[in-house]
């Protein structure tokens, strides 16, 4: 599960300490997955109490969580049970972990940002977090502060081997995207039959690339950067692939996605350095957390 280190201009725990939280997240995720899997498999752990042994698997696993203030209380009559297959269990676990990722990307011990509630159901954000390995760090439409001016960035995926700046573009199934020139592209084959003109994704990608390059260059940091136009369900027809840019439409998506998933590597110091530098130059809007507000996370982790 990729890590959400920046969401728009919300305050992030990762910007507070970029070198601590990625490793902590990975350890906590593995610990909680192991506990859930043991419960699902009908096994027991060494520290289970007699009361826990008598409880249902789902209630025992929920007891491993500390509930945050912003999450609704469960229905006491809820008859939820663990999924029957291991694959379904993995998705169940990722969905339970997702609100915690949003919390880490919108609050710290002392500050909190007012996050859009729509992010709890955002399928694009869930895709980037739930389909990529833990060592990928995601900046989801960050807002950079450049010469006192805020500038919107595209999705940034920071892996141990490089940075992908991604323009995510999708239309209804059956539509085809035509990469025509440097300023305009077209979308054809939609149900209404009309051809639609859109701004070339290259404009936004180049803008974000320039910001990222300038930040890293100013700090004497180097890390490979690739621009990506990504569509999972629509073919993209392009006569030429711009320099240092991957045009990934429906035709090439599975190959691109498989390659990303196959990357097996620990977190790298260059990766964390690049992420920390980018976070340093992001805009952040937050307010001081009320002293009385409970900051317990869903997982028993401590600060």
C-alpha cells in the first residue's frame, strides 16, 4: 500500500518528519496485517486474553484499533464478519487502513487541516494508495509555493528509483484520446458522438516537472524524473512520444502497471531526501489542534 505523504495543501505528518513515518507506517501495517490474518485463519496470538478468545474474530480485530474522533461509531448490532477468501481479506484490510492514511495526510499532533470528506470515497486516490507497494510515496495534487505564489501540481509518485509525474486522464469506456499537438488533444468515440477538445496534458506535466527539477537542483539533489500520461480504460493514440515522457493508454497500461508492482526495493535515502525537499516547498493550510481533541489513531501506534 503506497504512502500518502501530501494531499493538496493539507498538513502532513510526513512533512513533520519524512525520515520517520515511512518506516513506521510499513512496520505498523505489517503488524496489524499479521494480527488480522491470524484471526481470520482461526489462529491465536501469544498475548490474547481469555476474553478475546471468546469474542468473534471481527470484534477482536476491531479491538486492536483506537478510534479517531472523526470516524463514526459502529452500530452495536453490526453483524459484520471477516471475508471468506484471503484476497477479499486483503482488500478489507486496505479499506480499513485507508482512513488512517487520510488522517496522517491531514493532521499532526499539533495541527489539523479541514479535509474534503469526498476523499473518503475518492476512487483515484484509493487506486494509487491501494495498488502500489509500500515503498511508493504519493503526493496527490500538491500545491507548491513558488516565489510566494501557489502553483498546483500533478500527481507525483516517488519510488526508490525515481519520480513519476502523472497526469491521470479517464473518460467513459469506448472513448479514444488523440494526442494531436503541443496545446490541444481530442477525445472521440463518446456516447454523445461529439468530439471534445482538451488542453494537452503536457502543459501541466511540464509545469510540475519544472517545479520539481528546480527544487531538487537548488538543493544539489538529483533523482530521475519521468512524465507520464496515464489512462487505464481509454486508448491514447500519439504519433510521437515527447522526450522523457511515457504515454500510457489502455494498450500499454497492464505492462506499465505490472512493471511498477514488480519493483522490489527498500526505501532509499535519495528517495526520502527528494520527498523531504518537495514537501519543504509545498503550501500548507492548517489550524492549531484544540488541546482537548483526542488524537488517538485507529492503530495503536503512539506518537
